C-alpha cells in the first residue's frame, strides 16, 4: 500500500474521447506507469473492445483468462480478473473483442448503466489497495463509456493537437452534464490533455490557443509532445517511461502524474467546473 494521502481511495478516472486516435490508450498506459513511479498502486480497467491497453501493458490475447467482459456481464469478482503487468504495483483488467457485444447484451438490463460502478463497489477496489483506477474507454459515447463515467470520480479528456480536434467535444461535454444531472452528480472534469503536440507546428499552436480560449482552466498546463518514443513503446509492450525514461514523452507523463497527485492530496475539495 502506498503512502499517498488521497482524499478518496481509490480515485477513479475515466479517460475518454469519442474520437479515435487522440492518445487515449497511450495516456492510460503512461499515466498509470507515472503514478506508480511516484508511489501509487494503480489498476487499469480496459473498457475498449480493441484491447490496446491490455496489449500495451504486455497482456496478450491468449493470456486474458479473466476480462472486463467477465467483470461486467458474468459477475466475476474483481480479484479474479486482475492481471499483473511488468510494472510492479500496476495491474490491469484486460479486454477482448467479446466486450464489443456488451452494449447489445446490456440493453435489457435495468442496471445497464451502473454495472461497472456496482462491480467496483461490490468488490471494493479500495480494499485491494489501489490509489487510482484508470478506465480506458472506447472511442465512442457507448454504454461502456457511460458505465465508466458513472463509475468515475472524474473524466480526463485527451485532445489531439490537430485540425478538427475540438469538433465533437461539445457532445462529450453534454454527456458529462447529463450524467451529473442523472446518475453521478459528483463527476468532475479532471482536465483536457493536449496530446501529439508539436510546438514547431503553427496548427498545433492554434489548436492550443483555441482549446485554452474555449475551455480555460480545464486544459492542463502539461502538454504531451509528439514524440517517437511514445509511439514506439507500445510495440514493445512497455510504457514510454520504461522504454525511454529520459524522453520528452516520459517527462510529460511524469508532470501530469505529479499534477494529479498534487490535486488529490489537497485537503480542500476540488472545484467542479461546469461543462
């Protein structure tokens, strides 16, 4: 058990954006590794049927004996579907393509939007010693994503520093507002993280200006640079912190982890910013 003084253990953070290719899974893997490096115990819940977070943390398809599907739809105990990774104190509930049918199977269940929250509460992730649970959501506003946001304390939104980056974000903000009003009033926006940022690129700078003008303090000061080491690390089933610990990408995710830890260790409650 780490010595982190979090207000609520564990902090559950849904990492989501309905657009694909924005660095969502990359952020889940590398933020988890950075939080562990700074003294945390972390669980990643792979809620994306593509299972990229699972592969990126070294859990290949043949080794996924217990999965998020089993947790949500089969009532499997959390401890039975948690897999260790190559990083001590970092574990994962992996996903397989079976999860792609979850929306269809859940549609007739009266508790369909609360399955993940009920699973994490029932099996008490806090009792297993986790400081953070990071949920890697699919690139859509599906029932899986809604489950993640209802289970979470906060939402972290990766935003690619490219053209059309802000398109579709309004729908995500509207969904968050609706979930606050109906199912999870304590849900907050942890922040918007600019990813794949190239400071030499005028377009990236314009996207950053637009994001900060539109979203204000919701945008993290930290930006994740476009960095070849970040792109290469998943092919080796490693976080970028393991793959190249001194890379700019590693430094960015360490800074993001330090930001989260500083916020969550504060005795003052985090201010909720309306979407």
